[in-house]
């Protein structure tokens, strides 16, 4: 009896072997579960990393597209006001008109003493001839004849001026100089003071001889 008890106490009996096998199995099971947990955690972290990378790529690509769109809009916009809200709207030109009429002309000072009206055709239009009594639409730049300093221009607002011609609605030099001009033309009008606003600077209007460059856009 005591020998059997001693064998069991030493773990050499049938019961001790079963316990050892059970312990080994439990340890293996725990190790397998721990491994699965580690793999699961690593898999989840890998998945999050992939998602983060995809999100980063998506943001970078979209930002690049936005920059390209903005650059394109500013460089090849349909009208000047699309790129710059303060810019005047694009000019409406007569059909078949010279594209130069879409650009404000550079006007220089005159030379010598101006004694009479001088009309110089800078661009010959292909439209009908302006007749006295018609309503005409024009773009214009006005400068002092002696120094070329600009005092007025329709280009500042992008709104052409419309008025009756040959009927006293404008200064005499315009009434005389624009009748007979073809629509689509750009003409230079050199006006002595008596055909413009006179010589009295105190009136607040430009005094002395003047030079205008006028684009005739329409007549009806």
C-alpha cells in the first residue's frame, strides 16, 4: 500500500501520466489561441494601414486635380471675368471684325499744332456705313492731344457707349468725324478745341485739342 502511494506521489502512476497529457494539451491549446489572437490583431492593424494609405493617396490625387482645375480655369477661362472678377467683360464685336478691336488701343500724343478735324482710319471695317441720325455703339479712348494723357475711356468699365450720331448728342468732332465710317472700323479723331469742349479748363471738362481712338461696333 505505501509503495503504491509513493508511486502516485512521484507522478509515475496512470493518473499522473493523464494529468501531464492534459496539461500539455491545455498549454498547446492556450498557445494556439494566443497565436490566433496575435494574428488577428496583426491582420486588423495591416487592414487599417492599407486603408490609411488608400485615403492618403485619394486625398493627394484629389488635391492635384483641384490644383489642375484651378490653374486651367485661370489660364484658359472663357472670359476675363472668370479669371479675375474685377476685369471688364469680353467685348462683343461685329461679325467678321478685326480681332484687334477686342483689345484697348494704345493712344499717343499728337504732333504739331492742330487746327482742324483730322480723321485717320486705323482699321477699316467691313460693315455698313454709319449714317447721320443712327444710334451707334462705340468703344473709345480719349487723351489730351499735346501730352497723350488719358482722361476718359469706355474700356475702364467694359461698357461701350451708345448714342445718336450727327444729331448733337455728342461733341461736334464726333458728329462730323464718325458719319461715313464703316461699322467694324477703328478710327483716330484729332479734334481742335472748338470741336471738342473748348479751352476753358475751369468747366471741369478736358480743355484744348483732344485725340480719340474710336471703335465703331454697331449702327442702327
